[in-house]
């Protein structure tokens, strides 16, 4: 813990983490708020899954594109423009009566314009700490973002039940605007310039390390999305228990990130951390009781933040600085496609086979996320004792000879 306190005392680190957590706080609220809102309107979890899937697909398409745009136009212009469009779309979905297809279209636009806060902050981190501090910072960041998943579902559920589902969505939009303004106002955002990449879009995915991280991130987030839908279906949208169980799930991740974040990243690091998630989800499906689910998901959560920290470390150590934003954009795309597929499959599974089937879907995704890095460990860099800073960009220097 002392190393984390030292990190937070580093100039710029605490405010970067605080601002990006605030701007990304809606991510912990919107899925559950829209799930409850749309299910309440159409009486169908499948319909809610379609809308959430459309939103996630929009985010997935935008991820590498907006991340790459930051290298061309700068971070602030891209984040401000996307924030304005996204907020407008979310407010329309909350206030305007629309059919399912209309909600899917507007949700797609909202996803397409989601501000690229995460790629931006991941790119800034290597410029505010030294190389020795970077791996612990990724772990701290992955753990701190669990605040989003601890408080987000609880607040979304509480506001939806006590006030209205519309109020929950509008509150998420407020966090997006407030956090986005705070983030773009930070001096670090103005000082760090992402070099324009000379590679074509998507070439960075040819690096096995980036592809491995993208695929495993896809599986991990798909599992989390399926669990979220399953837990809501278990307790129904009229109960606050769903928010509490999902909050406990996130607490497990917070504990895991702080407890395991200092461990060295060897070739088996990703598979071993994903195995914890798989075991917890498999146990959760046995009995759909509040306390059983809470305990099992607390166990599953212990592997989540450490898995994300490993993903970030692998990518950071494997690409040039000019490619980091796009690489993290692809990681985000993989995760968002996973969220789309996870929520959609879980929604249809619930409608056809009941709530338990969604948790089985989640366990299946997590199992694949364990098997893939185990089989592909030759592409998993051994970062024990290595610098995880991005590879510096170099370019020819013209020399005048007199």
C-alpha cells in the first residue's frame, strides 16, 4: 500500500485518476440503467440486450478511430466533440419515446461518440511517472476504476427504484459532462502530445501481444456483461439486491488489484488471473441465493483488476509510443464487442432458459479467456524485471556537414 500512496503523491497522478474515473463513471451506471429502463418499457431483457449491444458496437467501431484522431487533432478537441454528441444521444434515449429500432440507432450513435478517455489517460501515464512506477500505476488504475463498478450499479439501481429509470440515465449523463470537462482542463492533457502514427490503421493488431490482449479482454468483459444481466434477472428490476451483488463483485476486483498488483508479470500471469474469474463464476451458477452469489462473485472479482493490469502492461511494453493510443483503442474495441455479445447472449438466454443460464454464459466466456492465454503463452511477454514503458519513437535527424 505504501507504494500506491507514493504513486498518488506524484504530481498529476491523483488528479488524472480522479478526473478519468469521474468521466468514465457513467459506464458503471448506463448498462444497468438502460437494462432496467428498456426492460420496464418493453418487458423483454432481449430487447434491452439489443439496445446495449448496439451501443457497445458503436463504441467498438469508434475505439481505434477516435484514439488515432487524438494523434492528428489533439486530445482536447476530440474529447470535447465526442462528449457533446454522446451526452445528447444519451439524453434523447432517456426522454424521447422510441421503438426498439430507434433506441438501437440512437444507442449506436451514443456508443460511436463515447469520449476516448481511457486510451488518452493510458497514453499520458508513461509521461507522468518513471518506468519503475508504470506497472504499479496500471495496477492502481485498474483497481481504482472498480469504484465505477462498486458505486455505479448501486447508484443506478437506487435512483431507478427510488426516483425513476430516466433520472438514473440523466445522472449518468451529468457525470459524463462534469468528468469530461475536468479531464480536458488538466494541464497534463495539454502537455502530452501523441505523435501521429506512420502505420496504417489496424497494423498494430499484427503484434501478437496486442492481439492476445484484445481477445482476452473481449472474453473478460463478455463474462462481466453476462453476469450483470444475469444478476438483474435473478432479483428483478424492483429489487436493490442486484446493485449490491454487482457492487460486491467489483469490491472483489478492487481487493484483487491492490493485493495482487505488485506480483511480477510472467508468461502464465494472464491465464492464472483469469482462472480465478472462471472458478468464481462457475461456483456462482450453482445457487442463485443472495449470499451465495455475493460470495462467489467476490471470489470471481479478485481476478478481474489483476487481469486488466496485465493486459495494460503487455500492450505498453510491446508497442511504440505513437501506437499506444490506437492499441488501447483496439483493446477497448475488443472489450466493447465482448460487452455487446455478452449482454445480448445473456438477454436471450434469460428469456429462454432463466437467469441461471446467463451466469453459465459468463462462466463459458471466462473459461475461454483462461484457455487462450494458456495456449498462447509464447506470445505473452515475460515482463519480470523489465521496463514496461512504451518503445520510444525514433526518426532520422538531418545533419549538416560543413
